[in-house]
């Protein structure tokens, strides 16, 4: 593969130092974060254009850690979805333990709505190891048991 002669853009929005030959580039518009890296085939360049490479990266868990905010958001949403259950004092007393356990079960989540289901499972006493071992089947079972559709918790 031929090395590109085009300068790489800066990863910061600060103006380039005087000794840097690269021109300052304005920041790109903010994009919504996703929990998965999606690969797309690069379009075939026409003979009159140069080849550009695009990289899509997911830094959650690498450059940032969103487990705490995902768990807290799931708890708040669960309180709204299941108010009678989450208003109980015994459930409120478990909040710290449930939020801590979310760090352990987070690796099996594929989509954000699953956080709510995990929070409720933990509240109801499902163990971390059980969730890690059989999450896909457990997710489907609990959604059916609670009469939920993905749209109800997305």
C-alpha cells in the first residue's frame, strides 16, 4: 500500500503551533456515540480523485468509561418503567449494589436498552455469573415474561 502524502488531521481543536506546517482544521460536527464499530466498504474512487481512508472507532471502555452513566441512566429509566417495583424501600436499598454489579455484566450488552433489563434482573436477584453465562436467552425470556417489546425500553 502506498503511503499517503496528505497530512493527517490533528486530533485536537487547538490551533497548530507556529512550527507546524499543517493548517488549522475546524473540529468535525459532534456525532452520537455508538456501542459498536460498523465497517463500511470504501467507495471506489474515480480516476480523478485521490484515495482517502476513513476509520470508525468506538472508544467506550478504551478512552472513556461510560459504565457508571449507563447504569445510572438505566436505573432512572427503570424507576419510570416499573414505578411500583423501584419505589419499594428494599429495592432502593439495593441501588448501590446493583449499579456496582452493572460494571461486571456490561460486557454482554449489545444495545443500550439491555441495561434496563439487566438492572431489573439484578434487582430481582439474578446473579452476575448467570447473566454472563446466558444473557441472550435470559434477555429474550425476561422481555417476554415482563411483556416488553424492544420499543418499550429503547
